C-alpha cells in the first residue's frame, strides 16, 4: 500500500514498492522480428525501480541489462506518460477518428495521403498500477493498460490532426530512450 507521503506527491498514480510488481513493459519490433518473448527486445520496470532491458541475440549487444531508477524517476516517467495522454489512450476512439477523416483533405487543403510505406514496425506498452485516478476526478481504480500500435509513423503522417497519435508517439519515444539508457547500463546476463 502506498505511503501517505507518496499519495500527497502523486494524487492519481499508485503502485506498490515491490520488486515483483511489474509497473511497465515496453516492446518494439520491426516487421521482420518474430513475436516471441525470447526474440523480442523489451523493457520492464518494477515497483522498486529496477529496470531490465532485454536485447535478443540478433542485436549487436545482446543480453539483459539492468539499472535501478529512483522512485521519483519512475513517478516522473508515469506523470510524463499521463501528460502525453497514454493512460487515457483509447485505440478504438482513435481508429474511429481515422475512419471519419479518411478521404478528407489535410488542414492545409492538400489531399490526404492514401498510403504511406513504412517499416511496418510495431510497439506495445503495458502499464499496471495499483490505483489510478484520472484527471477528470473519477474514483481511483485498479488500472491495467495495454496499447499495441503497428505502423504508427504511417498513421501520424496520414492523420496529423489526431493529437492522441502524437501523444502516443511521444510516449513510445520516451520509452525507447529509457530502454536505450538501460541498455547502456550494467550488463547482467548473456541470454
């Protein structure tokens, strides 16, 4: 159970300070990467701040890397992700907006691209919180979020007016940068 001090600092986001509780998991892979846990690069952050990055054998520096984030860093990360709208991200609503805009011109009057070729990469994030109270003041609840988005760059290019897609890209960029930071830290194990 979070302390009162934590509750005062983080009124809407609670997670246990527990070395087994996975607060966040992030995966990113390209179109040729098999979707297999042992073959997929990933970042995992635990409630005690321990952060583990796994790089499969086909990477230049394969293995597991680990570092510990201060509680304040994990809190800040979650606040930034909330600020980008990730904790409120609704993929069905975004896809509905995309369908509604399909065929309409862009804001500058130019035609909306019908197709864009990208690397067909995919990114996925899972967030688990003991309690989360959204900014709109709803009652705090157990919170689990899974966002899986393929071809994000193509979606943003075709629908630049959808703010939720920009926030999703910013969230994924932040998590990718953190994974790179963990990758440059202590090497733990060659898998």
